[in-house]
């Protein structure tokens, strides 16, 4: 049996999608696999969920100062992990200030609503500034402990005119970790908090639930699945939208290119270009399909040329190549015969010039250089100078040609390479591209006669003179005409589409499967909502039926869809009951149903309920007290109220972990929390203090007043037993039993009525019997002594009577069916 709706996690959502995939039809598997892939790809924020993962936080301490009515510091300590703590006090005593302070600290903001981001702060009764009058800032400290690991989390919220600054300190295994104001850990914390809020201010919730949409938002949050499904739904939408946008961009770009190419073709026909075949367009599903279509239609990236290639282009390249090859060969041959540096060569030539111009004849038989006898040195000098001059002339010719290689060889061939289709992979094009690349790698600092430069130029010139080069250049001349311009304009018209297609086709190709996946997701989401709505109904139904048992109203159906919620009620005859026909108390009981049903879900092991018995009659106060006491047996409940009936009914149903703190607030904002006992023990304490006072004063009278207090304590215990008994009766029998007990006038008569009530419970009757055995004699004296004449005070008797009453009340405390 499901006892709580636990928050749906992304991992659980992913598992449910995988399970659905295994059950799906073959033609739907692709869509379900897509959903699983998306769910697995979601960022779960595992590095930031350390405040919520496998956590169940218990409230230990609260400190509030400068907040609402609590201007001075007030502290609250919750000692037990389970049980009920009641803050009881008049209106304005500070109870709601403490409850709201916890909410502000946990939320990290003021003005939060029970409907989360979809709620609206009440225009008249709401406030975004929660500081006490005259306080510059408010400080709230909430100390939590994880039930499983005993980790400690201290949250400090400082409220100023600028807003709320919330920080945290997590202590785990003795290591402190600060949770800064802007920490990413607060985001999953807030999502978990809104899924299962631990603080409920009933009056505010009732004000917020004004429209059908408000009810929809609130009931949806009660399903404890909104966070995970909302995150995943948004993620699916992002992918569908991205695919839709991608497909739209591709379609628009294609339509634009079709129109532009039609204009380009029409212009080319007007310019006299014939044999233009219109493009046959199709829808491409991949980049490969588009590339194949481009090749088939000879469409590739081309650059429009400012000038067309003429035949003179070939003549220039060929003439230069021949001249360069010849000059290189000549220079290579001559330079091998004259292995002198340019400087020495110039000096020898200059010397020969001076010899020719000299008119001296005294050195005809002797070499002027070495001084040896040589009659033919002039002839040798002339021969050497002629050889050196020839080499120098060849070098100059080659140097001049090298300076022209870019304009007459490399640049024209590179331009021709650009003219031809970019996808051209002929050997000629590949060879030329490599030769040009090598040439361009030559160092800019290389001289015109650099050996590497000359060799690379020679390779390019030799290629230019080859038969393959002739074919290549003729093709370039042909391509550079009208056809090239037309094809380059076609590419320009197509290029945007090509770019957009390649960038977006991956997303666009997923559109069909994503749309189908989204349909499957919506169906799966509806199914999960239906299942959880049924679970919520099974939890809410008993709570509402108990609170509205006297009028026979119960929950017939709860159906929560993505767009609306259906909450149907029926009476004992099966007739529908309109929400508008409920009384204020009945409506409040209905609203509390989901709160009670979802109390055990979420990351918090405590709940704070602010004034949950608004407009309740005795019956509903009793029923709610019983229900909340059961909830309190599993977690810590803090309840604020000004209703004394509620406190007493809670005492009746409360377990051992039950305490009442009386709240009081002074005009200057000092809130005090004073522990109080149940009425029987309070009366016994009063009697004990009075007896002590009588002894101290050696009073001669006053014993009757002590006796009256003790008898009242017994009567209060009897009444608590009666209330516990009434809580276990069917509605129809309650009034009769209540009247029977009320008709008993004396303590003894009330005891007899109670014995009748407990007749079917021997195990409970024994406790009453034990108590009466102690009380039977003293009660008579207490009753008759009130009206007897004044007598001396028997101090020992007073002490014995106080002990007797305490013992009897302790016995009667054990009478309980809960």
C-alpha cells in the first residue's frame, strides 16, 4: 500500500521510458529510444545535489530576530525527530512570524507562495518586506540535521531592503562546507522544496486558491513529479524547436537559391550561353547526398574572374618557360667554367680593361700579376675575361627572368587552377598545385640565383612545357569564358544554402523522429499523471472522508492532466457535491486533504502547519487532531494555533512526544515561548504550589481550594479519556456518547460512564480501575471538603493528596487506543 508520493527523479523517469521502450511496437521503438537518449543526456547536476540527494532533513533549532513581530531574538528548539510541538497563543503573539521565518530561510526570498513561481502574492495582505518595524535587517538561522547521516546544515538568511541573502554551512563527517549565496546547490534545493513544501500557512493557501488554474498548479505540485517532468519536457521542446528551426532555415535557404539560380540561368541564356540544363532539385537527408548531387550537376566553388583568359595566356607561359629553361641551362654551363665570385670576376674584367687602355710596353715579357717571364699573358687574360663575361651575361639574363616568374608563370598558372572546378582531381591539377605550393614555400629572403628557388622554378617551367600542361591550360582558357562566369554565379547563388544545409542538416534530419517522440512523451506523461492522480486520490480520499465524515462527503475522483485538474466530490447518496456549496470549514478540510496526504514525501522530515483549524467545528478539530497525531508519529510536526480546543484535542490524541509552547509577544517585539503541561498536571502543579504557600504562611485555611484543584485535575483526566473514546466511535454514535458523559454530574458518576465506555476494552479499563482504587476515598473528601466549614489545614494530608492525584492521572494517561 502506498503511504506517500515520493518526488519523481530524473533517473526514475529515464527508467520508466526504458520500460516503455521494451513494451513498444517495432515501428515506435525509434521514438522511445530517442526519448531515452534525451533523458540520459540530461544534466542531472549530480555535483550540485548534495543538499537533496538521499536526504531527509529534521528541524532542530530556529533563531529569529528583527523579522515580522519578532523584533527581539527568539529561539525555538525541537528536541524530537517525531511528535507534535504546538505553538499556542493569541493572535499577534508571534506564532506565524516563526513559521514564515522558516519558509523565508529555506526559500531564500520573501513573498514566496504555496504555488511556487505560478503563485501571486496577495495584493492587500502580502508583503515583500518582512522586517520588523524600525529594524534595518532581520536575521533567521535554521539548523537542520539529516536523519540518515546526522549531517548538519545551518542556513542563515539576512533580510534587508535589498532582499534576502541566504548562505549555508554543511557539516559532514566533521568537515565544513560553505554553501554560498550564489551556489548552484540552491537550485535543486528550491525545486525539491517547492515539490514538497514543509511550511503551510493555511490562510495564505486559501487566499491563493482562487481560480481553477491555481487549483491545477497546486494539485500538480502534490503529484510530486512536476520538477522532473518539467525539466525533461523543456529538454524535449528545445530539441524539437531546434530541429524545426533547422528545417525551416534549410527550406528557406533552398527556396532562395532556387530563385537565384533561375535568374542566373536566364541571364546566361541572354548572354548567348547555350545548353543550360535546369537543375533538378530534391530533398537531401545528409551531407553526402548533397555532395553527390553537386558533383552530378558540376556545381562547385568557383571564383568569378575580372578578366577572361585569352590564348596569349598560354603563349606567355610557354615562352617564359622556354626562355627560363634555356637561360638556366646557359647559366649552369657557363658558371661551371667560371668558378669565381662576382666580385673577383668584376675585378679581372676591370683589370683587362686597364691593360687594353694602357700604352706601356716595358712589361710585354713579364706577367704583371705573378712576376714570371711570360710573353703570352695578355692573350691568356683576354681569353679568361671573355669566359667570365659570358658567364656574367648568362647570370644577368637568368636573374631578370627569375624576377618575372610570378607575373609570367606562377600567378597565371595559379589563376588557371582556380578557374577549373575545385573538385577536379586530375593528375595535372594535383601536380600543378604541388609545384606552386613548393615554390611559394621558398624563403622570401632567397636571392634570384638561390639554388632551391631555381630548381623549383625549373620544375614548374618543365611541367608547363609538357603535353599535360598544354591540355590543362587549354581547359582553363575554355573555362574562363562565359561558362565559367555562369558556373561561378550559380555557385554564388547556391553557397548560402550549401553552408546552412551542412550546419543544420544534423538537427533537421531528427525532426520527424523528434515529433513522434514528443507525441509518445505526451502520452507517457499523461499516463504517469493518471497513475499518480490515482495514488493521490487513494491518499487524499481517506483524509477528506475522515474530516467530512459527519456530512458524508468524500472524494469521488482526482484527475490531473497537463492543462486542467478535476476534483469531484460526492455525498453519501453518491450525488455530486459542488465545491461552491461547501461551507468554509468543509472547504478548509478539503484543502487540508492533499497536505495531509503528501506530508511524508520530500526531503524534509518535518512540517509546520500555521493555523490549520480555521473555521473548524469541534468534530473537524477532533478528526484533524487525530489525523495529525498519526502523522506526528512518523515525523516532526510543528503546529501554530490560537484555538484552545485544538490544543486539548491534540493532547488527547498526542503521543509521548507532545509539547505545547505558550507564545506571548510584548509591544516592543519580544516573543517568549513557555512550555506548558496538560490541564490535569497544570492543575496539580497549581495545587502543589498553593499547598506549599499555605505551609510557608502557616495558613489556617485554604485546604478546600487545594482539594478543588485536585478534583478538577481528575475531572480533566476523565474528560481526556472520554474524548479519546469519542474519537474511536462512528459519527452517528458520537453525539449520544457525548451527551451521556455530559449528563454525569459528579466525579463518581463520570467514572461510571467511563467504565461503560471502556467495557469493550479490558486492557484500557484496567488503567481506569487502578486509578479509581487510588482515588475513591480521597475524591469523596475532596468533594465534601469544599462545602465543609473552615478547619485547620492538614499540611501532610495536602502533600499526600497531591501525590495521590499525580499517581491517578499517570494511570489514566495510559488509557488510549491510538
